C-alpha cells in the first residue's frame, strides 16, 4: 500500500498547483458576454408590437387604426359580430347610430390580443377589411342589419 508519507524527501501525491485556474472564469465570462450580445440582437430585430391607437365611428360601422397590420379573425355569432384582433390596446366601448337604430360596440382584452364585439337589437351582418393609409393600418368594419 502506498501512503502519503515521504520517501526520499518526496511525497507520493503531487502538490497542488499554486497558480490560479483561469479556464472556468474564461468560460463563465464568455457565456455572460454571449448572453448579453444575444439579448441585444434579439431586441434590435424584434418587430414593433401591433397596437390599437384609436377608433372612429363611421355612418355604417367603425374604423380602427393600428400602427402595424393586425391579424384579424372574425365571426358572426347569433347576430353579433365578434372580431379577434392580434394586437394590444386599451379596452373601449361605445355606440353608433345606424339608420336611426343603435348598435353597441366594445373592445376587450383577451388572452391573445383584443376582442371587438358589435351588438344590436336586431341581428347584424358585416364585412371587414384592412388597408394601409399613410403609414398606419386601418381596419374598417361595415355593418348592416340582417
């Protein structure tokens, strides 16, 4: 059996190297710098979020203005028009007069964006389309009674 006793003035196990070990520090520093550079590149290349800026009432519907083109999915549910908008924004509500009749509208926050609901006493039908106007995107919702 070998022990750590001295034989001929030499230990059987080598002594610890007194020099500091820089390799773990270098790897850690490289990881931190790489993470920071990646975060900066991600922030620069990230597209601007779509945001609802304002709503205008039209004689036959609504015009919603966005800073970028929104993703729009719409449906008519029991005479109410429901549009799912892939954007951020504030909740709004109001009413518009359509041929002497009132239609109420509401913008609410949902899990993935906003939901625009248009409701009247009689069933509604509608069309919606987006267009770019002067660097902004306009979603125009045209309403009519069924």
